[in-house]
């Protein structure tokens, strides 16, 4: 083994990459917060750019619970991830995610679990008023623009294809119509995202890497927004679609074909919940490249097109909705939000959501896939690189100026897979950084989501 004293400059640089990544991430967030405050630059986001939040220090019923979960995760998280049976670990990941989101939400009391979902901007009020789904789909595009003659949809309904609204319509149809009950459903669904991503990592990179990623997928600041945002539901559906695609790509026969069809249906519906999720096609292609097979592509694509086509037959054309949304978007606040700030301010907001350790993970991946020594690491790096490319394209589109701390939730877990490649000495300290960031944001800022 090479002694530290004889380490080459290249070796020393690689050892320093995680620290450099964290420093850069924290510096970016600090600059995004300080620059508007010091210069008076109005970047047109509520109160505390780069986050859609206001300064509101507080503690609440969830404070001691969230603190205990954070401490327990730091002390035992890695040990449990390494020693538990796979099924028990997946169950713990889901249960731990639910507990973490509940605890953070309860910092604001019971209202923190669902109040946001019931505001005028959100889906629940419209879902309760919907009694004819066929009519809804036929008129959907006509009510996106600000100048709609019969009145326009609320902000979030207009900003998404109807699949998002229909999720909440379904909840109201089965009797789940209160804000808190809907919030609990969102949390239960959102917590499955880490499970889906771990299963995908297991299929493509092996169980050891999936176990290493577990604590970073479950515990982090993203839970602040996952617990109260429909975007977390989109993230879960997309993650299970990608997991099904990975299963199809690593199996053969009828089971593989069936998995590909399921993948296409889930990913097709995800695209009908959020226009931006079409970019997750980059992650889907990376899965096929990792497994070196295109077998699942045809059945998955046909199934996805069947879902999109079904909406079209019912009256909603995805492309027409996107065009109408683009008009509304640029007629609204987006026209006032300066690209000179948000082209990098969005990345700062993403760091707040994913946590500053994301900088360390991506810094390890940054040197390139050719420097990876084993296929498992290449697979993890490929998934994270694909997710990073997705984010860059979304950012360059300028269709998500601000509020990406929730909008980009579907991209966050795939980015955080990079943390599985961090050196052992970084793991516990890195998790401390993640949970501390979550606790600070939730107790100092009211995020509005």
C-alpha cells in the first residue's frame, strides 16, 4: 500500500475532491443567499432566495422526534444498511423515510402534514370540485392560459398535465379528501422512492453499492419538500418506472417483457404528471447502456405511448398542453425572474434540497467514467451523470426559474447515488452534514411547500 508521504499529486487531488465539492456547493448556496440581500437585486422569489421561503425560526412537536431520528441515523444507519437482510433494509428505508418526513413536517404541528396541499395554488380544491373526468380532459388545455374565457386553472394545476390532478381526484373518490389525510398518502408514496432507487442500484451495480447509498437516499433535506409536495409523488412513480426498466434489462423472457411494459406505463404516466419528467428518458437510456441491451426499449416505448395516447383520445394532447403552459409561464412571474441569477441560483436551490454532500458525490464522479476501476462504480457513476445531465438541460430550458427545490425532486435521488462512491471516512460526517442541513432549514425557514 502506498504511504501518504509517497502519494502522487494526482492521488492527493482525488483525495481532496469530496472536500472541494462540498466547499463549492456551500459557497454557491451562500452566494445565492447573500448576493440579492447585499445588492438589493430583486430576483422575484418570495423572501429568501434561492429558496421559496421566509425567515421563521421556530421549534415544534416534531423537533425532538426529528433530532432523535437524525442522531439514530448517524450512529446506526450505516451499520444497519450493511447488516440487515435485503428485504428488512428495504422495509426500514421506507419506514425511516416516512418517520423522517413526518417528524420534519410536525415541526409546524399537524398542519405541517397537509396544509400546503389545500391552498388555492394546489390540487386538492380542484380535485374536490371535479365530477366529470372526461369533461375535465377535454377542456384542460383551454384553461391553462391566463386569458382563458371560462377562467384558468390554479397555478399548479395549470403547470402540469392532468395526470397530477387525477391522482388527487382518485384520492377524493375513495374518501381521502382532507388535507392531512392527503398529506399522509403523499408521504407514504414519497418514501417508496428510496426503495425503488435502491432496487435499481442493486440490479445495475450490486447490493453493496445499493446498501452504501441507502442512508443518503433516506435521510436528507429533500424530505422537507417530499412530505408536502405532489412532486414527490411524481418522483416515486418515475423511480418505480426506472426500477422496472432495470429489471427488464437484467432479465430475459416473458417476465422481462412484462417488466418493460410496466416500466413504460409508469414512465408514461409520470410524463402525464409533469412535463419536465420527459427528461428522465436520459436516465432510462443510461440504464440500457449500463446493461448493454435494447430489448426493453420497444415494449416500454409502446406502453408509454399507449398511456400518452390514451390521454390524447380522451381529449388532452400533451404537446398542446406544453405550448399553452409555456405561454402562461412567460406571461407570469418567470418573465421577471432574471436568468443571470437563476441559471446558477437554481443549482443552489437544488443543493439545499439534495444537501451539500451532493457536491462531494458529484466531485467523485466528475473525473469521468474511464477512471472508475470496477463495473459497479461505473454503473452508479453513469446513473448520477445521467441525472446531472438531466438537471443541466432542465436548467438551460429556463422553464424552471426558482422553486426547483421541489420541482427537481424526481432528479435528486439519482444524483445522490453518487454518495455511494464516497470514501468510508466521509460517510458518517457526510450524513451529519445532510441531517444538520435538513434540521436547520426546517427550523429556520418556512418553505411554503
